[in-house]
C-alpha cells in the first residue's frame, strides 16, 4: 500500500520552498524489503520523511549565512528541507541519507521548486570510505538519537571535512551532544553553542541548540 503524503510551503522571507513529505510518522511501505535489509525497522522507517523542528531551525539559520564558494554536505538529510533550500539559492550542496526512499523524495522536492536536482548519495555513517571527498561545511539536524551514532557521526564528519572545515548541527536536546562534542574536540574541532530565541515559524517552544564546530 502506497504511503500518504502532504504538501507544504515553507517561507524564507520572500522565498517559498515547496516540500512533499509523509502525511505522518505512521506511514510505512517497504514491500521489497529494501529498508529491512538495511536494518531499518517499521517503527523507524517513516522518520526520514517528516519535516522535524530541528530541520526547520537549520534551514532558517543557514538561509542567513554566507555560503558563497563553499562546498556543503548535508548528512542524514531525511526529507531534505535544508538541502532543497540551499540548492534553490544556488549553493554547492550534496545530500546524504541512509534511507532508501530519501533520494526519490529529494528529487521530487527539487522538481517541485523547479530546480536542478541535488546530488545525492545513499550512505551510512558506519559505511567504509566513500568517494564523496572533502567539504568546507558539513550540516545536519537531529542526528544523535542512538548512542552508537555519537562515534559513527564524528568519524564520518572527520572523514569528509576539509582541514579548516566547519560543521553546523542542530540538536533538539536528546542528551548526547556533549559526548559527540568531546569526540569532535579530539579531532581538533572547537565548539560554540547558540541557543536560538523562539522561532516565529514554530508554534511550540524549541528547546534545542545550534552546535557550530570549527578547526
């Protein structure tokens, strides 16, 4: 049975970004068993397809950033609001996610916005060496939701960050970013934390933080 979807418009000043996402986090369709073979359960299958609050915060934060001449990588992009926005703004963005359906939703959303498709690579943080190369800026949102992700994500980022690279992650407060920051410090990254004021585009309070790492 096909999943049900929804269409929303996200506003960034005078720019509208149209997003097709799952109707809810109860949707599920893995008829071929592809996701199950990758270790993605029916409970976690829908998580990629929702626009989560941390993703909105990341997109709005980067909308006001100077991204000229930067090669950017979004890790764990999910539905990819930030990648779609940056692509619309002509930034040099590449997206990655582990979920087998993330790429098709990404292509659909870039098509919805009449933009060229975002380069996409399906990969996991524990995968062997990739051919993605090095990036000036690595971004992501709400990534640290399992204990094993701390070491895996830090290793993946270090593999793909340029020596003077920056990393910007939005964390909703799952209690793991201190351990992650310790792993990043061991790799030479210095952390700054921003606790954003309540965003006017959100109805509910946002209690997370924006983590910026540089070296």
